[in-house]
């Protein structure tokens, strides 16, 4: 029975982390379709805290992603509100003969 040493979600976030992506892209080299040989992939060192710590890190990153999503939604709603308020107050500038 194998002991779990890395969380799949932790690995996902680790691979999405910009410094890690730069290392991977550097290893992959040029070309339209990036490829990393397994021999090179095995040489990459992964920061591997204990599993409970990985799970805490994942929980924090998932909360951050959720907050970013809410922020994006709030920005979109604000933009829609400002546009509709402008149109309500001043009319459509495209259709306005004075504009």
C-alpha cells in the first residue's frame, strides 16, 4: 500500500505557480507543442511540505480563487451599473443628435 506524499490539488497549484511554469517552459525549449522528457521532469525538485500543510495551502489557494472570481463578478456588475446609469442620465450618445 502506497503512502500518499503529495496532494493532487497541491501539485496542480505548484505546477501553475509562475516560477515553476518558467522552469518548465525553459526545460521544454522552443517549439509550438511543448514537451518535457521524463528524464528531465524527474530532476525537478518540488517543495513538498507534509501532507496536512499541503492541504492547508490548497484550502487557502482555493479561497483566494473564489475571492478572485467574486471580485471579477463585482467588477462586471459595477461596469454594467455604470453604463446603464450613464444611459439613463444622458441617453445613448450614438443616438443623441447633440452628442
